[in-house]
């Protein structure tokens, strides 16, 4: 695999189930990581859930609430596969860098 370089400001922002997403790196399931910027606003309200893959969020701008904790800009949140988390909210809005290995969402 060769090096990939993407500038977030040159990537289209698309409406996704919960807010907007800028897909920076995409691979088919099991073929490599998916890296994206997730943009959530005050309407974001994701119930407690888990995934069958490891997941990492890095708070670029704003803050995100997961459960009873609030994570500010600069926070790195690592969630191992199968670990439930949430509810997830972004009352003031948030931009998150999200990294997942081989997921479809």
C-alpha cells in the first residue's frame, strides 16, 4: 500500500445518519482503516451502543459528551471493540477525527 495524503479542506462534507462526515480515507471492510471527520451538532443524541471493531475519536474542535463525561478539544478517546459507550451528545457542536479499522459505518 502506498502513502495517502488528503487535505480535510478539499474533501466534500456529506450528510450522514448523525450530522455530516468528511471521508478522508476509505477502504472496503477488512481491507484497511477508515478515517473521517465527523461533524455533530446540538441535535446529536446517540444511544449507548458498541461496535465489533476498535474505534478512536480525537476532538478537533468543540466538545463531545459520552455518558457522564465531557471531552474537550485535544482529547483522544479510544474505545475497544465490544465496549458499550454513550449516550453521545454534542450540545455546542463538535468536529471529531474518527479512526476505525475496517468498519462500514
